[in-house]
C-alpha cells in the first residue's frame, strides 16, 4: 500500500505526480492532470466511490458529535435533529467534490498496480 497517493489527494494534488490539482473549485474537478496528463476518471461511474467517503466523513465529523452532546444532556433533541439534517445536507453538497479527490487517492493507495507510470520519476512530495 502506497500512502503517498492518499497524502497527495488530501492536498488536492494529482496522485501520480503531486503537481497538478484534481479539483477546479469546491464543486467540480479536472478531467486530467495539468502536469502529467493522468486521466482521473478510470471508468464510467468511478467517482461514485466518493459517496461512501462523503457519508463516512459526514457521519463521523457532524452527526456523531451532535449525538454525543445530546447524550450528555448539553443540547435538546430538537436542536440535534435539526442541526444533523441541515448539516448533513450542506456538507454533502459542499464536500462531494473533495471526497471524489479522496476516493481517487484511496483507489490508487490500494490498487497501486493500476497507476500508469511516469516517463521520469518524481520525488515524494
């Protein structure tokens, strides 16, 4: 498992060269790397893998903390339900493109044999 691909994805960089950006902006991604021309889309439906990544992040960092403060009696149940629903919807739309980037990094992290080779080696960034 090569974690360099995942580290590059966290930084919104191409998993192969670490130079080009994967995301254009918060809502969309590039089709190819501007530096090494790696095609990001591996096949039709490839980036659907970003859905479970997004779901896991929203549950872990939004819903679970709200449920935790509810169980300790800090906030009322109505506030927990409203904030959980609103936050889950908002973070799903705001974070989906970034989760596609993370999915790309996770994919190559576990399927490193699928990474097309560069003509010249790039140092670890």
